[in-house]
C-alpha cells in the first residue's frame, strides 16, 4: 500500500529531509554549471528532456540559458526537446514511443554537446533511449532522477539522484539542482552582481501597489 500524500507542514518536512539528503550532491551540480559554461561559450549546445512535470523543468532550464538566470549575459543555445510540439506529434505518429526524444537528440546533438535528462523514475523508456542515442552521438549525458540506481543512471556519464519517496518532492529538489547549475554557470562566466529586474522593468514601491 502506498504512503499517504504529505500535506501542509508534512509536505515541507519531507522536502526539508530530501534537501538535507541531497546536500552532498550540491558540488556535483555546481561542477556541471561550470563545465556547461565552457561548452556553451565554445559554441556547444544544451539539450534538455523530460516527461510531464520534468518536461516543464527541462523547459525551465533552457529558458534560463537562452534568457538569463539572474543577471544579464549573452544568450546560449539550449533546446527543450519536450517543447517541440509538431516534431513530437510527428515522431509519435510515425515511430515507436522510444523514439520521441532519441530522434531529436540524433538530429540536434553534436559531439561535445550536453544533454540533461530529467526523470523522477529514472526508467522512462523514451528518456532512457534518448540517453543511449546521445552517448552514441558523442554527447555528455547528465541525468537527474529519483532514488538510484536506475536504468537512466546506468547510461548517463553522471547522475544526480534525489532520495525522496514522492514524485513531487523529487521534482522540487530537481528545480533546486537546476538553479544551482545556472548560478554556477554565471559565476564561472564572471557575471556581475546587479538588479534582478529584467530589462525594461521598473521597481515599484510596495506601498504604491493597490
């Protein structure tokens, strides 16, 4: 029988425990960000893949790279393969399900590029096949999963595993890991501290809000 869904303060307690367990992996996430800076500034590309909530997080990562994380810097080439609607539906219509992301990896990836694969189970067939195809194409394969070991971890060059009992908690910690990667990338590039406001935004005093 599955455990009841944590609610309220219990949700926060489960997340806190997962973050504490993940803390030893923080240096790995930061190292990924620093290495990613080298890949992207040399003209390489990041591909990101995930299903469901992990698809949204993959898109979050690519948005931070094409746009920015906190402070202004040059844009970098990053594609979320979960967001290519016409391509996804064409592949799903014409090929087996395992090809959904793998075919895109083969099309867009080049040796030395990075593919970030997010899967809370670590066993989604379309994500596992994407990892296999990425390795064959000479990409660096990084995986974010739930508790390991998983089939995805076995194929990835490096993995970050979140030891948590609930999918939602794993996804929440994955988002923290993605932000650590982005912050480390900016730090490696020497992006100067400054305002978090986007270009064109204007600070509005809290007291003036109605």
